[in-house]
C-alpha cells in the first residue's frame, strides 16, 4: 500500500512513517501544513519550514500547504492538501503520529474517510516511555525544539532526546504531570536524522528564545551532510 | 514486520489481517480465544471452533486458547496466548479488528505494551458503511452468524453480507440505532472466503436457533473446497 505521511518535523510523525515503512508499505509523500497561527490546535511547530530538509534527506516528495490557522477552517486546508496528495501520488492511506490526542486523530480520520483513504496511527496508545527510549536506539537523532511547561526551562532547548533526556524528564514528569512523549504539548521536538534518511541534518545557526516560562529552539540555518 | 492476528471467525478480524497483508507485512499466526462463557465481553462468537478451518484455508498457523470467560481473568488467558504466540513466531505486533470498542481495544493494547509488541487496528474509527460494502467487492464471503438486536429476526441468519444486506440493514439501523458493522454486538458474522484464502469453506450442515428475540446460525459441519 502507498501512504502519505503527515509531517510536522517532530519525532512522532517521522517515527510513525518509519513504522509504516517497516511494515513493508511505501511512504509516497510527506504532507506538511504550515500554520501562520502559533496558537493552532493542530499544526504549529517552531521549525515547520525545515520539513523540506527532512523530506530531501529521505528522498521523499513533500506536499506543503499554508494555513491561516483558524480553528476548523485549517481543517479544510488539511483536507485540500490530503486530497491533492492522494490524487498526485495515488495514495491508499494517510499516516499520522497521533499518540493520544483524540482531537487531532478524529479530525484527521474524518478527512480520510471522506477521501476514501485509510488512516493509520502506529503510535496510537503506545507506551510512551518505551517509545521515547527506543528513538535513539533505532537511529533517530532528535532535539528538543520547544518547551511549554512550567517545569521545563531554557536548559532543555536543543538537548538530544536520548536516555539521559528520559531519565531527566521522568524526575519532573510525575510531579508536574508531564507526558514523557510531550503529548500535552509540554515540549516539541525536531528530527535531525532517522534510519531511513540518506543524509543527516546539521544545524549551522540557531537561537534560543525563552520568556514567560516557555521557549523555542529556532533553527536559523541548517544543511545536509 | 511479523504480526499475529486475533481471530474470532468474524469479518472484522479477518479483514484487519488482510489490510495488514496489503501493507506488506506477514501474518505469522492467528490467535483464537475460545470462551466457555457465552456472555463474555471480549471473546464469545457462535462458531469460534471453526477458526481452525479459516486458518487451514489460509495456510496460516493457529494458536488456540480456552478461557472460562470470567471478566478480567479472561484477559490473563489472552495475555498468555499472545505471549506464547510472540515467542513461537517472533512477532513484532498484534492485529485487532477493533472498530470502536474502547473496552476491547484498550485491553488488548495494554497487553501488547507489556509484551513489547505493536498493536495495530486497521479498522479503528473507519467509516462502517464503506467498510461493510467493500467486503463483498474485495472477495470476502461472509454470512450473518448471530443476531442480538430487537429489529433483527431469524430471517437474517445465514444470509450473505453484501450490498443487499447493507441496504436492508440501513432501513432498520436508523430507527433502532444499529451500527452497520454490528459493533454494538447487534449481529455476528462468519467468514467463508477471503482474498487470501487458498480454499473456501462450504457449510455442510447448520441449524438456526432463535428465541427471545436473539439467535445463532450454528454451523454443525463444514469443509474446505
């Protein structure tokens, strides 16, 4: 079967795509929604423009769609891009990195049904600690690209998501109810390398923006090696 | 990847296994739980002993486990059989035919997490009418093996699940809130043929048992051709 994978730049979307590849299916394209609204429920991530590099690194075509990020209206933009991707790449279904967010998952599923596409979420309800720990072991190089929880300060930004990260996060997670996978939006991630990448991303220039208890690791320039 | 597929004999479990095959993965074994309790929340189906024939028809090994069918205790039996199947067939994950039942899905997922297995439900939240209509078109020969809803009488038992079935069911479904896929337990099904079967099942002898507004189509003897 041929799938289009929703791509935010973060670990969940790229790991879900990898699981589908491991099942023997093709990822025929990635689909990225670039929201102009930083408060979007569905789509905002700090380094969304860099999904281009991830698509290039994995030699998979990218469908990009901009949205104003107005609630519900942005779903029409998502539907449009899924429709176009499906037509262009003859897709059988869509892959999402949804883990627990019913809000995201049901809306994407509804669009897939309308388009006659299967919707598959390999991470749905997975054990979050096992999953996050497996990332580095399986060849994913991931950094923390945003923090949005009281207990996470600027020192987390740009650090690698590995065993040390999980141990450190677990120390604060129980106390502050932080999901290990960041499913409540506590942190965002960005993938620099994955087992199916033909090149890896190197960050040439980045800045840390942190105020009012939240922050982004904004990549200003990056390349492939 | 290699999956074990939970097999009840009905359409959902065999169609889910078929979708995983289409994704390019192997179904290394089927797993059937035979409950002695006809009221089991998880496992009862009228013709459960005939999953042997379905496994034989598809040339896929079958792991069978009996359970007394006591609530929660039966989950331990499921866990045991998943564990054994995983060891024997080196599984990466389990396939379920769950569509909407959170009760079933979350319990199976929990067991998979404990075993370090992926849990995949290709039919999860699918559009039920589209799915049931696609069965006959995709080469599934399925009959109604049980009816457990006020609006479904003995005349439904043994009939084929095809376009006529869906049209007929839709006439009563709105009025009586019957799910098209029978997800509320309104009806049970049994699969006689599937696109990956090497032989098809023929029913040699069957009886219809119907009383107090519910009934089973009980297959007494069947063979492969």
